[in-house]
C-alpha cells in the first residue's frame, strides 16, 4: 500500500470512527460525516443518473440532430417532449408558475400508476398466489427420506405455507368481525405473522452485526495494521508517516473525549456546589 | 386548466398503460418503452430540482449563520467535488493542473456563497470569486492533462470519483447501517419482553435465527439450531411475507386506480 492509498484509507477510518461516535452522542465528528455524505451521495447519484440515464435516454437519441435547431431535425424529435416536460418541473419554485409543474408531474404519476396496476397485480399478487398454491407432495408429506418436520420442501411445509399465508391475509380482513371460526383463523394468522416478524427481525439483526464486524475488520486490517506495518507481508513503502497520520486522527478523537470528560467533571462540580 | 389538464393526463396515460399491458403487439410494446423513457427523463430533471433545493437550503444555512452552519460547507464541498469529478477525467497518467482547477472551482463557489452572505464588503468577495473563476477557466482551456466528458461515461472511471465513492460514501453508509445493530438491540429489549403469547412467539423465533451461527451452541444442539432457523425462514416467515406482499400489491393497485380515476389528488398540491 502506498502512502496515497493509506491517506484515503485513513480518511475512511476517520469517517467510520466519526460515524460510530454517534453512539456516545451527536458530536462534531459525526456532524462532519453526516454533512459530507449528504453532499457526496447527492453528487454521486446525480452523476450516475446523468451518465446512465440522461445521456443514453435523451442526448444519444437526439444526437443526430443539431442543437441550434433544438434537435427538431433529429430522427427522434419526440424525445424533446419529456425534456421540455422535465424543464417544466423546475417551475416548482415559482409561486406564480408552480401550477405548470403539475403537467409533467401528472404525466409521471399517470404513466407510473398505469404501469403499476397490471405489473403489481401480476408480480405481487398472482405470482405469489401461484407459488403458494402448489400441488402437495403426498409422497414426502412428512419430509424427504423419512420423518423430518424441518424439511422445508415437504408436503406438510407446503400446506403450512398455504394455510399460514391465507390466515395472515384473513387477519388483515377487517370488514368482518374476528369471531368464531373466522376469528380462530385470524388468530392463527397473527401467530404466523409474529413468527415471521421475529425471524425477519433476527435476520436483520444478524445482517447489521455482520456489517458492524466488517467495519471493525476494516479499522483493524486496513488501517491500524497498515499504520504499524504489522500486515502479513510487510509493506516496502511503509514509513513513519503512516504512524503519524494514524496518531493525528487518534489524537483528535482522544482530545475530544478528554474535553468531554473535563466538561462533565465541571458540570458535576457545579451541580454539587 | 390548472387542475383539469393534469387530471386528464393522469386518466388518459394511466388507462392507456393498463390496456396496453393486454395488447401483445409490437407497436404497443414500443409505446410502452417510449413512455417509460419519458418518465426516466422527467425523473432525472426532477433530480435537478432536488439538488437545487439542497443547495438553497445549505446556502441559506450559511447565509443566516444558523447553528452549526460551518458543517454545511462539507455538504457543498462533497456535492460540487463529485459533480466536477463526475464530468471530468484525466487523459493519461498525469494530472497536470487538475487539482488547482478543482480547488479554484470550489473556492469560486465558496466566494459566491460568501458574497450572498455578507452585508458589507461584497465587492471584495465578488472580485475574489471572479479571480478563482478565471483561474479555473484558464486551466480548463489550456491544460491538456484532463478534459471534460459530458457525453461519455469516462469520468465514472476517474480515480478521484472512484476514491470518493470507495473511501467516503461507502464507509459512512456501511457504518450508519451497522450502527443500527445497536439501536435495533435496544428496541428489541423493549419490544421482546415475553408478556404474552404473541410477544413470546416473536422472541423465540428471533432468538433461534440470531443464535443460528453461535459456535458455543453447536455442541449442545448439533445442526438443529441451523435447521430450525432455516425452517423458520422458509416456512412461517415465507407465509407471513407472502401475505404481506400480496397485501402491499393489492394496496398499490387500489391506490393507483384511485389516482387514475382522480379520487386521490395529493400529487397536485394546493392551489
């Protein structure tokens, strides 16, 4: 690792530690990271949308025309319409002309809603129903190769998925009172939902923990070990500057911690006095 | 005209796209793709609105010297740096005057904000802005080590653009998400007390999934913990998720129909 790359890694480590410092409280390091990411993320997505969205969808389609004729001589001049509509969106900030932005907004909403009706019905409702109502595997009802209740592809699991999904849907049906058989099915539905929520929650927690471990590994493997050259294959480019950068960042955080501790002591003393 | 035309547009385009789905013809497919391109383009123009909004809010914070206004400078630097790196790229190995150019543009923007912020001595800041702007323009014209690329995707390979993504954006986003591990744990402590059957079901299934990879439990439970966790994820969880997805799907369809038929008009705002 050369010194330039180490400086970038140190910046990443500084921002990582700064973000983690929010666990203590909102502080200057966290604020720096928070404000920086707002600008960088906005700029990043603007550039990605420009190069991957606007250029291929608009500019490359109009490029056989002449810009001084507003590309009206292009082979696909109709693509000027969304561009004009897009510009009309910018009237949003004018009090007098903001109504103009409703036209492109209406077009956007209309097209999106029109696309959503059949597509969502197909993908989220019909296909989910097809996958839920499969033919029951009677030959392996209690599991493949004998009695195995934890077999997720057994006939019993297929029945449980169908009954569970239908019961959960019935739980969300509030046009009929949840009493009698209907109420019993709805109660089973909420059990299924609770088990599902628990499993999803546990899965999410584990994903976050993995991410947390990954950040700690980054700090240790990529930053601390490179700063002190304790990596498996010693870095030939290593110099004392690596450690110096490390200590500058650490002094910033330790200095802030000491300042906070002194402030805390002062507060406690003033309260007791 | 202010309200009727938008309602008509939503109705006409919405109904057209619903019926278009059931017409398996080349022209129908082309119309579908054409209109999808339209909303992509309109959406990107709307993104400019969002960026302008961010710029306005950030500059207003600096101008009025609101509390913590100094941090807004990081937002502006991050935003404009990414924009410069995303539209420029080095032509070879060397960088030439590239970084002086970037610094000049950022300084010019800083001076512009300062000109808007101060009540007296605007001339000085405006003058400095023009100096930095002229430096940037001269470097842009005469430096051949790098060039602007508005129509090709070369800047996406710009080492500075990639470094900002790898060493600024990704670490902060990944760390922010990993922070949720702590907040989610404190939320779980409050939500997971086994006060009744439903809370107990939630607690037990979450614990089984969380303890799945715990190496200390493997000698006691063997692979049962992993298999039970797998079953929980693929049977009850799948059933619950399917019910939710179907509910969400029906909700989206109902809302879309309300919008198309003009019952839901929130998108038009007031006036």
